[in-house]
C-alpha cells in the first residue's frame, strides 16, 4: 500500500510551481486534495491509492478497482474542514454503498456551504491497522519552517504531546522525534501490537521537512492521520495551506561579517563615549568613571559638545573630530539626539554603537527605533540596544556601562534581555565570586541579537560557557543555527522567560494548535544543543559551575556519602537530572567495602556512614577517582565532630589535587549537610574546582546534570 | 443498562461472607466472575446483564433474552487472564454466532490450560459508547486499602495516568479524582463526545472503596473497563483477588494516649541522661552540656554507674534511684546496654526514651531493635529512635541532643528521618535565623513516628508549621489520618525522599502496576492536605517562609515590578505554582497608571519601570494592599541609583507596617535583582515579614504558592 520513498525528480520544481501558480491564479490559500497528493508523490510521501470521482458511478468504479473498503471525501477548495461539513464517509464496503455515499456527501456539502464549488468526491483506499500518527509543518514567525510529529487520537491532543524540529531535518533528527514524545513507548508496540517501522516514518518526516523547506509558500501542512505500520507509513489525509506573501527578508550578515564587527565592539582598542560628562550622577559620567576605574587600557575619547576635557581626558565635539580609529561608541545621551550622533558614528566608520538610552520601542517610540536601525544599516554600524546597561568584557578590563564596575575575571559569558536580570547577574557574580568574561545587556535588540553574541563567544578564548536570559528571539532560526554550531564547542545555557504564555502566534492548523510557543522553544533549543535553565538560579548556577567541572568521559556516576539520607536525596536528584548511577561491579564493590564499616552499604550510593574519620572519605574518593569505570563523583557530607566541615573540604581537595597531578580529572560535585561551617567548606571546595553547596542535595546534581546534557549534545559522550 | 446505586442491604455482610468462605474452602485466591458480580450487586456497583451458560444452547437463549450484541467470556477459577487464553469473544450478533462462539471459547481455554476447571461461558450484554475508564483497588503495605481511577486504553497505561485515594473515599474525594488525572479533559467530552456522568462514576468509586474497606480479604480489585457514559457508568469486567492471611495489627495508641506521652517527652519538667559523662568528647557529655548551656530550666538527672555528680549536678546509679518523676530519659550509652536501662526506665514509669545510640536495625541488628520495642510495649514507654541525634524544643530551651546547641526560637517544627538532613536543618536554621520550635530526629522509627509528632505539634501553640523529611512511613495510614486532621489547622510540609525508586511492592493487578510507589505517596499526601516539597531547599524555605506570611483571603495575586524582565519570570513562576494572576479591573488599572510613567505597563504585572523613585514603589504597593480585590502581592525590585536596595526595603517595610496597623495584612513576597546590597535588603525585608530573596524569581513565588496550596487544602479559600 505504501509508496517507496523517492528522491524528488528533476522536474519536481516545475511541477510544484505549476500547482502553486494554479492556486494563486484562483486566489486560493489551500490546495485541493488532488493537488496536495501530487505534492506528496513528488516528495516521496506515501499516500493511499485514490482518485477524484465526478459522479456516483465513477466513484463506484474506482472503488471496485482499488478494493474495498474505501473512504469518500468531498473535494472543494472552500471546504477545509471536511468532517464538519458532513463530507467524509468511511468504511464503504460495496459499489452500492459508494454510489449512495457519493450522493449523501454532495448533498451535505451543498447544505454546509451553498456557495462552495464542489469538484467531486475523492475515493480513497481505506487504510487499516497500524498506529495513527500526525506529521505536520508550521511556520513560526521567529523560527520559520518547523516539522512536527506526534501520535494521533484524542488523548494525545489533550496532552499536546507533539515534538517539533527546524525544517529540513536529517534522518537522525527525524528518528529522535520518535523517542522524545511522552507516549513514545506506544511506537514500540505495546500489548501485542507490532512495533511501527521507524525508518519509514523517519523518511516520511524527512520528506515533509524538505517539501516545506523547498517550497516557501507552504505555510502549514497536516498529514493527519498517518498510518504507521510494521511495514511502512502512509498518510491518509493531506492538508496544505499556502501564503503567497513572502516574509520580508531578514538582515543576516555572514558569520565572518558578524565576527569582524563583534570582535572590535567587544574587544575595542578605542572607545568613544558620546555624552561623556564630568557631572556626578549623569550616565555619561558613570560610563567614563567605569572605563577609567575599571582599568581599561585602550584609548578613551569623551565626546561632548563643549568640554575640552572630561575627567582629565581630552574631549571632542564629535567622533568625526577624533584623529584615530574608534572601535565602539557608547551612547549616553537622550533618545532624541541618538539619530544625529549615530550618523556621525557611521560617517566615522565606527563598527559598533552601544545604545544605553531608553525611550525607543519599549516606550512606544517604534518609529524612533526604526529610524536609528535604518541609519545603522546605511553605514553598516552594528547596534547594541537601545535601552541597555551596556556591557562588560573583563579580559580587556572594560566596563562599558553605567552600572557598578565589575572585575572578577573568569570563563562565563552572560547576557540578558532585561536590565533587571543583568543586575541580578552582576550581584550574583560578585557575591559568589563567579569568574566572568563578559556580561552584556541586549535590551530592545534592535540589531545585535543573541546569535551575534554567540558567534563572538564561539571564537573568544576567554569564554568557556555562554549563559543567556532571553524573552524572545527576533530571529530564532539564526539563533538556532549559531547555537547548534557553538554548542558543539562550548556549553550554551538559556533561560527562556515567558515560557508559560502561549503567545499570540496564529495557529489555524491542527499541528500549530498542538505545538504551543514554549514547546517549540523547548524542542528547538534541545535540537540546537542548548541546555535550558528552568529558573534564574539554574541559569546563574550553571554558568558558575559548568566551567569548573571537567567534561566527563562516560556516563557512570557514583555517589559517595557519609549521610544515608543525603544518599537517597542525591539518588532522586540523579534520576531527575537524567544521570546514570553506575551499577557497581562486584570487584569495585569489594574494594569500597574495605574502607567502610561492615554495616555501611556499598553498591551505589556508597554509604560510608556518619561516624567515619577523614581517611574514609579520602580512601573512597581516591578509589572513585582512580577506577576507570567511574566517570563522575557526587559527594554527600555529614557534619560530625570526627570529620568537621573544613577538614572534609581539605581532605577532598588534597586527594583531588593529587589525582589531578597524575592526570586524573573527573567532575566532582558535593552536597554538605551540617551546621553553618559547611558554608565556608563549600566555598573552599568550589574554589578548588569541586562544585559544592550547603543545605541542598539538588543543586550540585543539577549542575553536574547540565554538564552531562551538554557533553551528550556536543557528541562528547 | 446501569443498575441504580444502592446502599448495601442488611444481609450484605453474610452474603459476602458466604462467597469468601466458598473461595477459601476451595483454596482460591480469586473470585469467579459470577461471585465478583454478586459482590458488585451487593455494593451497588453497576454491571451489565449477564448469566453463566453451561451449554451453547443455553448461551444462545440468554443472549436472545438480554439482546444483541453480546460478549462471551470463559469462566474458570484458574484462568485469570481471559483474553490471553482466547477466552473472550465480543460483538456476537445472533444466536448462531453465540452458539459457535461458545464452542470456540471452550476449545481455546482447554488448549490454554488443560488442567483448568471450566465452569462454562459467561454471556454478557455488550456495552457500547461512552468513555472507557478503570476503577480499581490495591492494598499498600503502608497505606492499606487504596482505590484508584484512570482512563482506559493503551496510551493511559503508557503514561501511568492514574490517581489513588485511601479507601473509603467520600463522594467529594471521588469527584476530585476526575480532575487530577493528566487527561481529565477527556471526561468533559472532547471532539463532540458527550461528557461523562461524573456523579455516577463517583458513586461507583465510592462503592468500590467501601467494598474493599469493609471486606479486608479483598486485596486487589479491578473494574476494567468501566464504560462511563452521559447517563451512567457500568463495569464491564470485574476481577477480585483475595488474601485470607490478615496483616498483623499495628500498634495504634489513641490520639489522647499519644498526646499525653508526647507532651511529657517534648516538654519535660525532668530529664534523665542515661550515660551522662563528665568526659569531653563523649556523647553523654555533649548531651549534659547542651541541656545545661541551652538554658533548660527543668530537673536534670545524670545517670552513671559510679559518679556522684556530673558537671555539678547530682548523679544517680539508675533512674530508679531518682526520687521524683522523670518525663523523658535520653540514652547516651552503647546499644548493648540499652535493653537493661530501658527496663529500668519502664519500671520507673518514665513515658519516653530518646535513643541516641546506633547499632540497631540500621547495622543489621534487627533482633536487638525488636527486643527494645518489646520492652517498651511491656512498660508502655514510647521510644524516639534509635540511631538519632535527639531533639530540640526551643520553648523549653531544651537541647536533648549531642549536636551543637540551638536557640533561635520560632514557629517552625522540623523533623528528619536521617541525621545528615537533621544537621542540614540546624545549619540552615542558624544561617537564615529561621525561628524554630522543634527539631526532631526520628532515625530508625522503632516506635515514635511522624504521626506521633504531628499529633503533638497539632496541639503545640508554639508551632505554626510542621516540616518533615521522611524516607518511608511505617504506618502510612496513621500518618495520613493525622496529617488530614492537622493540616486543617497548620501547614504540614513533607519532603519524601526516595521518590524515584519504585520500591519492591508486589503489584500483580493492573491497577497496582499502574500506581507506582511514589504516585501513591503523591496522591495520599495531597489527599491529606500535605504540601509536598520537591527538594531539600523547598522543605527548608517553606518551613521558614510559610509562618511569616499571613493566610491569603482570596486567589487574586498581583505582581508589582520595577524590572519588566523580573515581571515575566515572576509570571512564569506563578503559573508553575498554580497562582492566579488577577486580571486587572479597569478602575484599578487606571488607579495604578496614575503612579507610573506613561510608558509603564499596568495590567498584571504592574510594570512601574526601572528608573522610578521610592515613592512609586510606595504608592503602588499601598494601592495593592488597600484594594480589597487583591489578596497577595509579588514584588520585583530592580537595583537603581534612584532607589537603592536598602531604600526599597525600608519603603516597603514602612508601607506594609502602616497597613498592618490599619488591620490590612496580606502575604507579600519579593524578588530582588541587583548588586550584592540586595542580600542585606532581602534579609531586612524577611525580618519584617516580607518573604524576600536575591537573585531568584522562583523561590519567593514558590513559598507563596506553598502557602496558597495549604490554604486551599485547609478549606480557607
């Protein structure tokens, strides 16, 4: 019954164009069933045998040829929801039934929409058996074409159990879709049912994704249901919605262009401050002070309409008066003066402008923002902001911001769409001494977006992890492409805010209605190798912890704990975070048992029991590090008089450093249960590369889980 | 088709007993279908018309009487899985079909199990239409009889989408089960289907729960499927499993008995320390010092085989030598001496023993533990532990523990099964200055259990919230009953560890296999009004925050934020925590707008924008407190020069205290985004009754959500 999966032939494009032209000429935004079927055939999407009957007799004859039972469906460009119109009859078993069915459908359709043009009745071979699934495609305003997959049926609709990927998808990606839906087990064949043919289904999904990708006019497509059987997959019904208004092209500079400009903006040798001021309390004064006091070693050019010098530095009337090159201009002037100054920045060929001022789109001044973007495009200037706090780049001692200076150098680059979240990043970083390479405010994102930042951080040797807070993506596809590339090299963590709002995306198709806005983000972020943070604390703690932990070399995690109670909670957290607790080999079990009291429990967790001296921690941790079969350790500490917190912290650090000296470096996290001294001990451990927390069993495991998620997505495991 | 729901008649009990006696006499652990049907009829559980046919002709005749189509099923005590045996035929439409069907089934059954006794074929009216659901009952080793409800079908099985309640259930509880399953929407009737008759379904569930409650021998029961229609619900198939070995009765003192003893143990006027020691480093020395230095004002009686005084206090050879009454004896002697000393405690009529020593069941010494429990029962002594750190009761300045003293008095009572978690409680409490009434270690729980503690805390005016870490419940039913009662008065928070392990509970029934161990805990805890904490941090933060917040008077929550970005994340957190963001009435919207810049956003969140002075926070918060339609506030603060953190904290505190003086007291939580000074500001706010956190939008909302969950479960909203 199924049609072999075929490569589209050379003539495909022209045939597709012919169908589209016909629809366009007739002012239709939907394809007729026969047209849709032709598209499927051209793209190797298996469909049942069928034909269009203009009369009852013709329908009966066709049915006779293809074999009973058959399905009858009305064909009318105006009737999209055929069932509602009484335009579908299923299970017709004889020529007589088909004949009378034809008449019933035509009558129903006429009553449903007297103005509808009725082209006839489609006679279709009725598919039996197998599992009903849905394959579809939607067009997201930010991500573009997406292909979706889910099981069919009411329950799945209630659960909204569907998964999306950017189109086109690879075969592997298509296969992966069959494992991530909630009810994936059904595809394996439960209760005696046959497993479905995943390969056939994957081919079908791949071909749908190519179809929608290659034909931009197709904005929605539903194959519902697709019958997935043990020996193939066939789409029983096809619905295609068109849009002949192409989306306006997006500004998409090449990776090289992005990098060339971002390098100069983020690592400038010369900074102009437009609106520099000597007056305390002014933003232009704060920016100047932060540049100077932050220890920036490049040129600083204060720009001021009248002053000759500001804070001891020679000032200029305009950037155009500055003799040398300028890499970036920081704007600290009211919104109304930005356009003029930006024009001068363009004329001076400065590659980037950091627009601190508010008073643009966020206050309703959409036109004002449009104007500055136009100026920027004209002169090829990249804009950061407007409505931002600016940015920090610590390797250059650069505080191009009006906020307080920040100087804890390190490997985490963070960005935020919101200024408030930016301040939380700074406060958290300072409080936890999290080493930071950059903190960037993106604000209104009139131009520079997360994908520009990703491209810069990708090539920035000072950055080892990128953590981003975002509320939306102006160009989700550009972000996904950049993230997919970057996350192969460096972990990318994203806190997507507004995840519980369904947004205002139009969703007239079935697939579209099932795939909520946040679901799409979730699927695409995962497809792009991004680690999604579920909370602000997760974003911050992941940024802090991920660069501290070495990359694990395998999936085997072992818990070593002094507190049995912590062991249980740590195990819970492992399951929550998708970590694999190694089942302990007998020889290793015996080896651990040598170090612990007879009533302690080996296995995993290794429960060394509470009253043990530092040597027990030392011996068991050393064994865990030395044995090649173990890839990561989770430590549970219990405060006792025999092994006080700082003694524990030091003994752990010692043995870890000893092993590191021998070239053994595994990720280790720790949960410390005890009196307040465990806070100091946790800090000490963190400072020595062991991600440790007091009073929580969940956070250390979540950080380890994030590292693992990244390593898996990057193909390192 | 459905049978009216009837009260069991007076003769029910004897008829049930007759059926059970028959089964027992025949050595069966399952009822035959006709027996099971009789039980259903006795308990008003609607079943289809049916009869047992011994011959093909009799089957045909019966079918003729009840009307076609019919279902045929083999009846054999040995064949439980009829479909597997080829013993079921459905949709037989004529007498002839029934006749030949009878033969087919008998033949199949014979082949399937040649030794099976075939009693004949059940002829059953075939139910059509409606939604297939499952109603069942299982017996849990800890919770006893549970009734379960879920939708039928493979998908639901894959999802394990089923919900359990302690049997018997009330009608309201039965109705609630139809709203909490994942696919609850299906019962409303989706895609044109009729909504099911929830009342009929609830009656059926209530009756099943009464049946299993009143007949202890029924250990499992499956009604699968039940056809739930718009006009009733009928069980199409009934399976009943019996167990004639009654579970051993549990030690269950009355509430009064528990309270009488727990009051003396927790609030003693005289404490004996068995194993008191003058020697530093000994546990018996630490306990003595903690009692003395903690400021305990009651009598302290050191018990020591030789000493005449310890730390300046007169010592005795045995508790029996002490002249006055003793309320509790704290044991600080090795395990092997406990039995003898406990006998003396019993003879002295001391009501409670706090058994710090380890070396009992946790090290494999199960017999030793059994021995001390027997001694305790003999003398009516309640045991806390063994293998514990002891306990604190701050209103009495009582530190009956070898851990460090603790004296921050307050309203949270905490307990832990594990010593490590107990230490984390102490450290966290000290670090955050969380006021505590009691911290109790339960350890091996040989006797005193969470339900004993709950009963004490219920009546303890010094306790306003109870937070418990537990790994198992020895008597889940006693806990659930106590929790249900207590949670009406005081919030009960539980961190159930080991939630991801499925445990070793036998589950031969369908319902049993679907309801995993953690799912049962989840359902029963909810049914008991308990707030379940998902992490150790949640347990600790809920214990700290819940008593600080006043109980909300309604569901309307409003977010007031200086940072738009925080507003979005706070909204996400509201959805995550089941909080209702009030849709802002027009007049209130206008009132808020008066205080905020024109480009700020009213609605909810109220976005006052970042650059605002303290008065804007003040005015909007005041409005939020004064307006009766708003029941709780969530504040988002953004660190700026115009309103620095401590200025914000003070202005919020001022306006809140002003309102409190007027009798307006609403729950307020705050998320502070900013530089490190927000930490001090958060502490200041917390100290003044506003639950505030730096660098997290999720935690303040989670605490508010926990307070709301409690208020709803306690019927206060």
